[in-house]
C-alpha cells in the first residue's frame, strides 16, 4: 500500500512539474524585468549573475576610474555595472542574465555602455531560449569606444513555437581582451514594448 501511494504521489508531482515547466518555457511572464535599470538603488534590478559557464561576476560600482577616463555613471552620482578587464586573461567572460521574458509583441532594449582601454575586449547582448544552451547574438561592440557613454538600441522578439512566444533571457556578456587595461560598463538599461525606431 505504501509503495502504491508513493508511486501515485510521485507520478502526480511529476505531472505537476511537467505542466509548470511547460508553462514556464512556452508561456513565461508577459511582463518584462524591471523595465528601467539604473543600477543605483536595487543593485541588479532583477538581473542575476551567471553561476556556471563564465569566469567572473559583473560588479556594481560608482565614481570615477580615472585611468580609463570614466568620471562616473551615465547620469552622474549613481552606479553602474562593470567588469574591469585589467590584469585578467583573454576571452574570460562575465555574464549578466535577465529574468525570463516572453511576449507576443516586439520590444526595444536600450542601454548605455562604456568601453575604454587599448585591450578592453568586447561586449555582447545575446538571447538565450529557456531550457537551451544555444544563444543568439543580437548586438555586440568590440574594442575601445572612447571616453564616453554610448547608447545602444537592440530590437528583441520572442522566439515562437507555432504562434506561442517562448521564454528567453537576455544576456550581457563582457569578454576580456588582452587584459592589459580595460573597463566594460553598462548603465540605464531600458526595456519597452514596441520596436526600436530611429528616434527611440
Ligand atoms: Ca546609474
């Protein structure tokens, strides 16, 4: 009797798990993560550090990095997320992941980035379907971008399974160049409904 009950119970919870997994993968939340992240208050605004498969965590910092021309965060007086590549090894990576997203409508991701240093490396925005390792690069920049915050705009659409939007995460990958001197930072990440346009 005990074994039977145990089997029935296990089967029930397996089905519950399967249903919840299906719902998470194929439906996902319809409301995106904190739609405006300035890294000033609630540090990572719902972003999480990649726990496996990368080499470092992004850090949250404020103030100047004089050696690399950074005077402060994008708006002044606040904080930013960054990876200091100085002294690290080429191709080592830090990945910042959004919470799970899904939507029937296109969205526009905008953010400001700061990349300075002769051997700084690269920054990329990638889309990863929930439950899959494969990632699609949506945007990237490589090398020294000068001493200033630059705005980036990225159109984002959900992968579809038939007519159903699939869950995905946005990844920010900061990749070390030669490691001699470099800083990669992002700030004011905004995610809004609708496609990017030339005036956004
Ligand atoms: Ca900020």
